[in-house]
C-alpha cells in the first residue's frame, strides 16, 4: 500500500512539474501563477500545496535532476583535468568529455535545459531564485576548472573569471541555439569544435 502511495505521489509531482514547465517555457517563470499551473495539470489547487510550499519549491524540484547532472559532469571534468598535467591531448579530452555530457543532457532533459538557459541570467528573485542559484554554482565550478587547468600549466595566465565567462557564455549560446533548432552544423561535432577553440585561445 505504501508503495502505491509513493508512486502516486511521484506521479502527481511530475504532473505538476511538467505542467509548470510547459507554461514557464511559453511565458517565463515569473508570469505564471499557481492557479494556471494546477489548471494546466488538471488537478485541484489543494493538490499543489500538498506537494509544494510555493512556486519557488516547485522550480527547485523541477531543476534538481538537471542540477545534479551538471554538477557531476563538472566534477568528472575536474578529475580529468587533474590527470592532464601539461598534456594538451588530455586537456582536449577533458573538455570534450564535458561537452559530450552536456550534449547528452540535451537529449535527456531538453525542456529543462532550455528553460534554464532562458532564465539563468535574470535577477535571482522570488520564484526564479533556484535557477539563479544553479547558474551561480555552475559559474563557480567552471572557474574552478580554469584554476585547475592553470595550476597544471595548461592555460595562459589570464584571470580565471574572464576566460571562464567567455567560454561559459559562448557554450550557453550554442546550447540555446541547438535547443531552438538553429542551423549549427552537425551537433555531434560541436563539443570537439568548442574544445579546439578553447585550446587554441587559452592554451599555453
């Protein structure tokens, strides 16, 4: 009996999250109300408050799997960079691996990733706060990757924040373009192309 209740709970949470995601993609997180979310989900408003305190908690729940996957991808890239030393080939492989994981996420969670890219640079206030918090964490982890690469003599002595923001900004724009269906050539080749550009621009 407990198993069925838990399954129903997960199903209802997913139902509300996906309804919210549809509306958020259309109009942005701030414009959508809880009334609209429950109407889109086809559930009573009381059901919303059974699972979430407010819209902020729903957004936090919606982005938790994407956030965990991104953090794990950055952690694996950092481990690969630690092993690269001054080996340019391993450097390229480390960043290609990160790019490949991002490409995989595009296939697994395309709508969540699209919403993240649409909202992550806006002010982190009210319901949007979890998205901005994830964005800030990704920025810090990306800066950490640059610091590791510099420590191992793989990057030029440029301020890590400057080089990181250039790379992150370009990568996010590429991901957004792919998710919007822009013509960018073969998607599978993009991680390697980005890694090559990074190496040529920042490598020693």
